[in-house]
C-alpha cells in the first residue's frame, strides 16, 4: 500500500524528538515520529535504579507541559521522567509510532524526497517525507576502551547503561572507571549499598549543588552560562569537556566530589591506562584530577560572585558545603598506580566511559570521518535534513533538557522556511 508523502519525519521519541513534534503539530505540519522502543526509551533502559535528574523538575518541562510533580525544586527519577514524556505525547496528541526502528534512510532522487525504511516487528515498511529530523541522539552506542578486552573473563564487566544496582553484581569489591556524572553517582550508589569501591578518575570539573541561596543550575541559567553559542567557540577541545560532577540524589540534591567519595570509603585512583592479566595500571594523575575539579568549582562560583556584584543582586553569603571544600593537598588521592584484581578482591568493573551516536542507518553523505553528523546549528549537509539533541548543537545548553525547546523552535522554523521557499 502506498504511504502518503509526509512533510516531515522525525527519528526518535525522546525529549528532543517529542519537542520538535509539538511545534510541528502546532503549525499543522504533517509528520510522524518513529521510535525504536518506547517513548523516552533511553531514559527507561539506560539508567540505574537510584538515578536522579541533575536538574530540578522546573527546568525539565517541555513547551506547554503541565508540571508533573508537586515540588518543582525536586529531582525526579528516569522512569518518572519517561512516563511524563509519554503523558505529554498523549495530551498533545503527537503522532508517535513506538517500536518502529528506522533501519535505513535514502534520498529518492527522482522525487526529491527522503525514503525512510522502518521495521516494526521485523516487517519493513517505507515512508516518504520532504524533510527529515534526526533526534535519535548521541547515546545509542556504548563506548568501551581497549583495555576492557584484556581483562580476565572471571571479572564481571558492565557499562553504566547496563548497571541497575549493587545486587546484580557478585560479592566482592567494585572498580568504577570514569569520574564524570555517571561514574561518581554510581560510586555513590555502590558505597551506600555497602560495597568497597575503587574509582578511576579523569579530568572532570565539579559544581556545587547549591551556592548562595540557590540551586547551582538556577545561577547558571541566570548568568547566561548555558547561552554560549557554538559558533563562538574557538577551541574544539572545549566542545569535548565532560559535564561536571553533580548529583540530584537526596532531598535537594548534593554536591559530589572526589574528596567526599573518599571520605565515604572510595579509593581514588588515576586514569585507567592498560591491563595485563589480572592487573590494571593507572596514570599517576590522581592529584591533578582532584585539583582540576576543585579549580572548576572555584571558577564557576567566581563567575556567580562577579554577576551578583555587577548586577547588585541581593543574595546571602555562601553557605559552608563540606563536600565542595577544596582538597588543597589532594590528600584524598591514592598513590596507587596499579591494582591486582585478585589481590584486591575486585570481582566487578563498571565502565562509565560514555556513548556515541549510531547514525549508520543514514545512507546519505552527511557523516564526517568519525561517522558523526556534519551540520551547522543543526542544519545538515543535505537539503531538508536536520539534527537535534546533540551536545553543542547550537549552544552549550543544547546538551541539557532546558535547551531543547529553543533548539526545536529553531529547527522547525528552518523547516517552515524551507517549505515556503520550495513552494515558490
């Protein structure tokens, strides 16, 4: 049966794809959203049980979304957030098709349209659209370093997306590799469960959970920290900076620092470098990583202080946050540069080493040598193709839920302009 020609197809029904669908629906643009699993699938399946959002509920609302929890200052879990997305789709009557993985996208040169092949229940079906939005995100292929393949099979290895809780691990100690948001939060979760934890660190910043009477995200939004445009970034290394350590766990969230984890019993190590038989070797950069996180926090607080002074904002003095106090001597840093897994009774390793996007279904000349999208501000290298939900898509805020509304409005505006130009 011939499918009608759609104005737009959106790939992915996470918060980014759903937000695009809202604006398209509002303008009466015919479209469908294809999701390989359930609405908000990555939030449902790639988070651990005790996971909490890093930003408060009030910052995670989509356009015209009713507040879905009583306390706007609280931090919700991943499943609750996914259910809120599902409710939003139902309330706004958005045309989302679940369990419809997109397996291939081609261009139909003769008709000048996109040919999108989906495979619900293994049965391939083809749809056509004038324009296409890729909202499948950058977290659908796990990243594991080469040393993961040089460890004994007796050691259980899980990626952060596979970890749920300490009960799924065998008895014994745990090595967590990676000290960004996921690594420090999973280490916290394991420590609360009574496990002994070794944490392999990297060069990652930290921000305090609260500062001078406000949640840190409230300050970062107010001072314009997230409004930095991608086009103004001259150093590509800044675009690769990991999200700073912070946690939404607890009543008002909490500051997560390497020194606070050490006080809770974690052994703080340097970057994992190589493995041989039962031994993992680490770089001697532990103290440097501790000091980098301290300096990052100091810099962010200085930006806030300068904003308060310049704009004469009435604000209380900084409260004492023991978890954010700098470790001047890096005394929390272990001087160990190798671990024998057997000797240390380490039976499990959790890799919090991130993801990358899988865009292999795009059979178009739109990916760079690293197989990542070529775009500028979300506008792809092929006419009518757009991307959303990627870090630094247009601004620093593109990586967080708060920034999706602005990006979605921009992308839909580009779609409408292109449609108008094409009708001339």
